[in-house]
């Protein structure tokens, strides 16, 4: 079948084939005989035809409105729908040839008009709910919906009550929810509490009407209070007792049915009338109260409900009862509620995967004699059989609530003997989430489970309840404090451990309401398994709690961004040029390297200075943008757009070289300067930049400029990953930002490539250490001034010393100098004689004063005074740390008062929002890196990490930096990803809405294969390549710096799928590891090489092959990273080996965003392993692969060329020096022989490297000991702990050099 389509494509439309003339009968034949059989479309054949460019190169290219048949039109529709299903660009070919599109669409509508109505049911039922969640539709759709009584008819239908009607019931529930959403349908404003309560006034009016017109049949309805009659149950009871005539008249009074003439009979039944009136009169459900009474943990019903949480087999065609993330939202409540529901469903999907995997590993078997017991035939790292469960506390509900305030219980398990697993269980931290399960197996002892078959068919999970760890109990039954010192923690004996847990109060109430006497014991005392999850992916409960807190809070987002977040209003309204508080004059600090750089940064604008001599204008500069100043009654074409430039001198900070400000050394491009300028202005700034375009450098410069222009403001830095946060911090530290104002929240700071600790406690230790150093400086100053007493004892005594001794001397000196300066030619020696702190600066570069120029010496004296005054200014700031004694108080004070630049990941922001708000955390600016990789709700939460002031949000700037052309946020479930559009980031949505953004269009530091391969895909602009020396040379041992390597079948096998969606290719794995080994033999550093792939299965296989081939050989080692493309996003390395894996179908690399990430991870060398014929036809990938295919598809090597290479780019290689590799076996044998020939030289190089390594490590060890001792000296007595024993790093071990093993391996033993 595959060769059949390839043959047709080759003859008619394939880009590489010999094309025959257009044949309309071919389209007719393909449509009826291939695509459509028995009125059902063949999905597999549709996929194959679409990949072959059937739409782009045949259907649309030959479309003629006058001659094209129904089959031609429908074939185009099928191909476009398939592109939408795959979520790839569907309209590109039509945009390139748009002339016939109006006629095509008209012909399509004509076909649809003639279609049988029954075929439109699918479209109608999916569209109805979609119409009601967008305000532009709902204000017109809702009156039609209510007039048609669609909800009433659906509620009474037999479908909704049948077993197969579950999906229909859930869809109607969604429709009913949005048809009565708390919003004014005309204005679009959310309803206030008083407006929602208008219902009571409405019911009171109905009671009066009932008393007047239906007194006999509605007597009870007239006299009871509102809350007793407005529930659904009470209304149905009331209307059930009325006659059909009275009920119709009552419905007629409510204008729900048409008025009847006297002779007309009642056309509607009593059940319909009762339902219609009840729907109109019943109390509107309080959405917030309903949410607050909802459990946060999923139960067994939700986990295995495939309508709510589909499995991976979602095909993109079915309708699901799920919310969608569109471009627009009704209100902020609707925005948060949709994200809450989808995040909960996605978390449930991940929990289900973990539970099924864990329970399969535990192998529960039916007990032969005791029906209530289970035999566990296996084991799992993440689960233990439950020994006992006991309630400890069920407290009374708080006032106004239904659920208990607290539900606590003790659960006991026997921990394993293996030390590592035992430690993992004992290290369960406070607030970690676990799950309690009751499993009922269906298989007897020694039965085998098949993970390929459905889980539910093999094991019944009767109950699932979530719980949150409070702590582990000691032998006395008390909770062990999590942060207790190691020596104070009790030593537990035996294997049994008991954990105290919090249960979900709302779930407990619901279980109690189901059956007060039986349900609690039946559920909670029947659990037989405790399951934990990986802490890195187990934060769903905290995030859901945060979203629920936001829903319960009066969410106050800045006025200037409110409408844009909801998707309405002018998309340009938050741009700085449209803001009322725009700043016309900005200090760009060290942004510009020179005056020439400044001129080049504004090529289209006039630069005005006070002096035309460039030598008189050294940086830094203060720029005034005339276009941002008010220009009243001036025509737009006549407005002044010039820039006035002022140069100024940075005041001296002292006579020591180390106090000189650190300066930026990057020559920013005009686009980058515009991004920096926009980021300094109030409002929303969006920066889009491809890989290597300097996004991080722009972010760092914006932060630095805001820090210097507005030192009183705080900036919150948020990223998607810890790695991006660390990169930002490392670059911020290189600029002129005071270290004491930097703070890093969350985990990951240990990966910073610096010896400094920027965590909370690390910053506190830094402050305490700096305080001691400054007090030593005070003591030195005291001694130089010969002042008696212990003035350097505390910050307070130092302050008194400054005021009465130091400042007094400076004032006298300043007064004397000012008097002398009135002379026409003041004597410079006066400064030297009268300066009171000369002795203190004896260790500064001498002479301190030149004695030549009075003004120059006076500037030096002022610089010295600034140095002294800065010492006492810092001590005054540090004084609070003397008064606060506990570490927690100090860290909180540091966060709230001291830090100016606070960095965290978006996940940490969502986890810690409540804590930060309670501390009174405040900030003025937000900068988000990797914004296109962050989920909508995780982008929104950082906006609200502070309480509003006077009902307004104090946020002034929001800078978002990212690239929506790269991979979106990770969403594991395909249904949520595709159907609900959950992978949409707020950054990408803003771009689609037309929010202005700055595009970084030039970059000097980029390799030529980026501009040749990558950027023609989506980036249509010029890049300047080869600016660095390392980009001007070729890679040692390779003829080309980048190459696509065609890898044929290995032992007759291409791709394999041992498990669903677990793709592997042993041939590519062996080839990749052999290529890595070849590079190591030539001398490439192992940490400069990474191997990435497009599938988890291949990554697992690669790790196995590396472990077998070279991991234990110290001469070769392992690559820096073996990862998937998705996980490697945001990281780079010098040399990348990319394995594409697939040989039968292109797979998800067809997503251009994934391809961009895959091809942009390398700085100097990229080698792609794949099947060339597979990617030749793909329309979306053609711009990249056509350029890759320009080089030979067989790897060309230069084995005798050592690393590094001196061969220049484009320098020809004689054919005699190169070697062509044919396939995987050839590559493995060649590398084996090369290794054997070079092993002696490798040993010599290795020993030299290890000698240098141990010497460098010794230096680092001494430095670490010094820092540790300094930190300990800065601590108070109660903060000092027990020191860890020192490790002897000089101890050498014997090294065994192993031979390389390249024997062929059995694929069944690798990566499974």
C-alpha cells in the first residue's frame, strides 16, 4: 500500500518525480477507491496522502472553480482537516495561491447546503457549547437557546438517561453551566454579588403573582420563604401537584410558552412544562461555592472516566466534555475556572499513568483462601502495602462551611530493607501528596499481567483517595519536625513506619453523605496500598489550591492589561507608546559601548547632542525621546521624532579598583536596543527571538537598567526552568548589580556556575558575613582616626560613630575646601593637607591625590567619601539582622525589604503564592523568560503574588521574552493538548491577538548552518554569521559542520515499538554512540557533546548502548546529556548528535516547532541520523531538509585530523583524505579499529587530564573550606550545626582501561 501511493506521487506530484499531466480522473479514483470506502474515510490513507504533499502539489495547484468536481473539493477539505488534526499549518499553500479561494468556499457551501440534515448532528452538538463560552456569540445565542427550550428537551430525552448517553449528559451540563454564567451578556461585565442575588427579588415577585392568579393551586409556594422553594427538588414537587392547565398558564405568565386561544388545546405535556418552569425559576448554582466544596484529589470515578480523561488513543475527531482555551474568555473567573479544570484533568491523567504503572509492578493476586486479602507478587519503588489505617482527628466544620475543618489519619507501612528505597520513604516531606488505594485483583497466583491490555480489564481499583503528609511519627506517636537538627531526630528501630496525613475534608463529607453509617468504614478502612509519586511532578495539589485561592480573591490585575488578558479591546493599548505614564527621558547606563554604537542603534532617527564632537560624548548616555513628549496641535507627519543625547560621568566610588562598576560588553543590535527601551518603559513588552538571538542578554540588560533607574522598585524574574533562571543570574552577576540585592527562591541554585549561594539562607549568610567585614572596616577607620572605644561592636554603635566622628570631620573638611574653591586658582595641596581620612586609605593605590589639579583631587576626595559613606549605609541596612535572631525571620525580612531582584520558576510561584502574599511581598516589575513554554495559568499566577493597594495592582511593567515558534508548554494528554488547546501559552495567545512585539532580527554570534537550515522555516530575516573565531573553522575529523546521515536498516530492522508510543531504532542508537566515540578519540571534550532524540524509547535505548559501549571506559566516558528534544529545549551544546528514530512514518517531528528546537541546540556541529527517503516529501519540513540534503547523505570523515582543527570554512578537502561511512556496521568496525590504533595516546592524554583535574579540585576544596569557615563565623551560636566529616579528595584509585566492545546486541535486551 505504501509503495502504491509512492508510485502515484512520483508520477504526478512528488517534488523529486517525473510528473505526468494533470488527470482529474485520478482524483476521482483516489477519493472513491482509497479515501472513502463504505461511507467511511480511511485515516491511514489520508495521513499517507497528506504527507506526500497531495494538497499542495496537486489538489490546490490544479483547482479550477469551473471544472473541479465534488470529489476534488472534498479531497481538499479532507486534507485540510487532516492538517488541523495534526495541528500543523493548514492554509500555507492557499495563502500562496489565494485567487480561487472565494470560489472554492462558495462551491463547498453549496455542497453542504445539499447535505442530509442527519449528517450535521456532529457539528451542531459540538458547536452549541462552543458558541456559549465567547461573549460575542453568547449575547446573541443565549436568547435563541432559551427560546428554543433546547436544554429542556435534552434533559427529558431518553438519550441522556441511557448508558450510552454519558457523553451527551456531560456536554449538556457544560451548556447549561455557560448558559447561566455569572456575566452581563450585554456589557460583558461580571455580575456582582448583589446582581447575582437578584434571583431572590425575582422569586418574591413570582410568589406575589402566584398569590394573585394561582392562589388555590400554589398556596404553599406563595407563603414559604425563598430558600424553601427555589431548589429544583421543591419546584418539581410544587409543579407536580398542579394541573396541566394551571401549569401552562403559569409558564405563559413567565413568557416561556406562547399564548393560547380559548379553543386551542395545550400542545405541551406536563413533564415538559414542569421542567421548563423549574429551569427558569431554580436557584442559580453559586459557582464559587460549588468549587470550594469540590475535592482537589481525583477519585477512582474521575481517574478512569475516559470522557473526562481520555487515554492516549484520542484521534482528534471525537467531541469531549472539556473546556477549551480560546483567544477570548468571558471573565477572569471564567479564565481561571477553565484553567483549573484542565490542569486538574491533566494532573489526573498523569496520576492514572503512575497508579497503573505502580499497581502493575506490585502484581496483586487473588488470595486462595481469604477473599478480603491480597497477595502482592511483585514490588514497586513508589508503593508499599498498607498495614493499618486509623482516623486521628475529625474536627467540626468552621462557621458557614459544611466540611470538617481538619481530617487527620495515621497510616502504617513496612519500609523495604534496601537502604536507598527506605531513605526515600523516610524522607517524605511535609505537604508531599500520596494516594491510598483499595485494589481487587482478577488474576490468581502466578498469573501474568499484560501491560499492553487495558488496566481495568485486569485489576479493579475500588477506591482512590488522596492524602497529604504532615510528618512521620516517632516511637511516642509525635510528629517528627521536618527541620529538626540531625542529631535531635529520633532513631527509629524496626521496619514499620507510621505517617500522619491530612485527608481532603470535602471528599470526606461527600463520602459521609453517600452512606453515613457504612461508607466511611467501607472506604477508608479497606485501603491496602499506599502510593507516592516523584516529588518533581507531584505539585498538582498546591497549584490547584493556588488557583482556587485566586478564584476566592478579588483578582485585581492592572487596568492596562485586564482586557488584553481576556482577549478583548485594543491589542496595542498596553504598549508603552499608548500608556499615560510613558517616560520620555531614560538613563541607558552601560547599554551602549560607544557613541558610534549609539548612532547605529537608531538608524532611522535623528540624534541631537549638545556638542557635535563625538570624542566629547563617551558613554554612559541619558536619552530623551522627543516623540514621547507631549506635542499638542502638531500634525502626525510633522512630529519631532529626534533623540536628544546627554553624556554624563559616573561618580567615583572610591580609590580601589575593585569598586569600579562592571560594564556591559555586548554590542546590542537596533532590535535589541528597541526591546531594552520598551522593557524600561511602563506597560507590556513582548520580545520574540529565535535561538541564539540574545534574548537572555536583553533580559539581563533590562533588569540592570531598571535597577539603576528606579532603585526603589523591585523586579520579579520568572522562568520556566531552573536552568534558564541560573543563566540569567550568572549574567546579572556580571553587570553592575549589588550582590546583596539578588535573591533566588526555590530549588536549582546549586547548579549555578558560581561559588556563591543566592538562596534565602545563602543570602542571609552573605549579609552576616558582609556585616562582619564592614565592621572590621569601621574598626580600621576608627584606628586611623585614633578614636577610643569599641565602636565596631554592632551596626548601631557604628552608626553613632559615623554621625559624631566621621561625618563631622567630613563636614569641616568640605566647608574648608569650598571656601578655598572661591579663589580664582585654588591650591591643590589644601586637599592633601586637610583630607581627614588619608591614613585610612593607605592601602589604596598611591599617591591618593595627584596634587596637580584642584578639581581632579576634589573628585578623588568625594569618591573616597562615597566609599566610606557606603560602608555605613550598608551597616544601617544590615542592622535589622542584629535585631532578628531566628533564621526564618531574617529570610522573610530579606525577601520583603532587602532584595530588589527576586527570581523563581513559574512552578515555585504557583506553589508559594499564599506564603508570599501573607508576608506582604511587593514588586513593581515582572520579567518572564521562556514565556512561550509556560502554561497560561502559570503565566497568570505571578501577576498576583501581591495584594492590591487601595484596590489597584501596583505592577508597572510586564516583560515577556520567548519564542512561540519553538515547542509550547508540555501537556502529556493528547486530548487536552489538541482538543482543549491546553498547550497554548499566554505568550503565543498575545501574539495571535496582535499584541505588539519586538522581533530580534539580527545576531552576530551565530553559526552559518542556522541561517542556511533553520531560519528559512519560520524566521524570514537576515542573520550575520561567523563573527567568532570558532565559527570560522571546520570541525576536526568531519568534512562538513552539519550533515544529514542516512541510516539504513540495521540487521534488517528499522524502527521498533515494544510498547505503544515507545519508539526505538537500534541502528541509529549504535551509529550515534559510535560517532560519539569517534569524536572522543579525536580529542573532543565529552562534556561538549550531547545526543538527543525525538522519543523517550530511543533515549532509553541510547543510555543502554552508552552504558554497554563506553560508560565504564574512562578514556571515552559518556556524553554531557542523553535526552529527548522536548526536554532539551532551552539548553545548548557545541556538538549535537540527533536521532530521528522513525522509518515508517514521520511522527511528531513534523511539528515545525519541534524541528526548530531539534536543529537549534548545536553551536558548532550538528549531525542528524535518520531515514532520508521518509523526510523528502514532507511539505512543512522541506525548507530545512532540502538544505540538509545538499550535502552527501553518507557521513564523510577525515580520520587523521586532530582536535581542534585549523581548517577554514569552505576549504576544500581532497577526496583521498576523506572516508565515506556506508552504514552502522561499517561505522562501528571503523571506530573499533581507530580506537585500537590510538589507545596508547589516549592513555597519555587521560593521565595528564586527571593530573590537572585533581590540582584544580584541590584549589576548589581550599576555597570551599574558606567560604564554609567564613559562613560559620558569621552565624550566631544557635544557628551553628554539626560539621560534616571532611572527604579526602586526593585519594587516588586504580584505573582499568577497557577495550571497546562493538559486538552486535540483541534489541530485546536494550531500552525496554
